[in-house]
C-alpha cells in the first residue's frame, strides 16, 4: 500500500496484538491534529466521515458515530443490545452506541486518555475515559451495513464473557468497588437516620 500511496504511513506489528493493540498503535503513531478510525470490514461507509466532520467545532473534542440501524443477524443484534445496556449501566456511559467503531477525535485527547486493553473492551475503556476526563462528545448517526469481509470476532457469548472478564482496568473493578462503597454509605446513613 505504501508504494501506491507514498503519503500513507504503514505500521506493522511483528505478532498479532489484538484489536485493542492495533487501535492503541494507531492512536500513538497518528501525526495529525485529528484522528479517525473505523473497521475495515465494510460495515461502515468511510464517505460518512464527512458527517462527523460537519459536527466538529471548537466546542467538540470527540465525535462518536452511532448506528442508525444495526445490519446484523438477530442473535448479534440481541447480544449487542444486552452488551450495550450492560456497559452503559456498569460504567455510567451516556452514549447511544458504545460499540460503533466510526469515530473522529482530537489527537490531544490522548494526552490524558491512556488506553491499556488489547481486546474489544478497548471501546468501552476509550469512551469511559473520554467521558470521565470531561471531553466534549457529539454523536452522529451513521449507516451500518452487512459485513462484506471477514468474520466477527466479538459478538458471541464466549467472546463477550471473555471481554467482560478483561474489563477490570477499564473500570469494572472500580465500578464494583464504587457500588459496594455507595451501598455501605447508604446503609450507614440509614442506620444513622434510624437512631
């Protein structure tokens, strides 16, 4: 590809570092002020990047695409909805679609957001940290198409279970600790109120 497009910077991993590893490398090696990423399986139309660009302004740091309609098999739609509902609840995400991999962001976001995950949970980690650091997020509807290339590695029950197990550093442990702490505080406040 680099021979055909001399302006293209190609980065290789000697061994497979997973989806999250590929994203982290892309974010780290990007040279421009803005970073865009999407998957290469033709489920999104790269021409819709123009929609994200139109939503950009000095008041926006991060544009998150969301699927107008998910074009997948029924079981993937069901698993996807359950997963999305769970991560929104578990991590307090205020997004329409956490797993829409069609995003445009300022490179400067990564001065504060440090990503660590190598699996598909990196999307949750990214959006949780972007939200928690107070970056301004806009959401834009994009079309989602039937997969033309490759096979999904993510939305099946064993993979989702492994991803949830992979989640501790992206907030799962913190969320559990916070929930336990809040429950203890509420119980203590209730005991005080009863006295």
